[in-house]
C-alpha cells in the first residue's frame, strides 16, 4: 500500500504512478522479471473508510492485471 499526500487530481498521480511502476520492476537473469502493478483510489470520492478504499483499489488493480502487468489503474466506478 502506498499513500500519497497533496494529490489534487489524476494529473498529479499519473507521473508518480508511472515512476513507481518503473522503479519497482526488476529483471533477473535466467529467472524472469518481477513487476509492480497498483490500483489507485482517491479519498474521499472513492471511499471514506479503509475497507471501501481498499476494495475499490483492488478492483482497479485486477482490471490492470487482466490487461497485463507492470502498470497502474485509476478506479472508475461502474455506472
């Protein structure tokens, strides 16, 4: 779990998310690659309690993992 402060919009979180995914990727000779994926939520619009935020971040994360790995997804409520 990563908590970021002073994020005013999606535009603020995109460069940080890209950097985290890049910095946490590791390639190991003869063993493959380890990547980092994450789901992004915003408090309080995506939830006001931990469980709600966690569940929504998990939803965004698994959407990313279904399209590949080593990336991030910003939670979008289904309407």
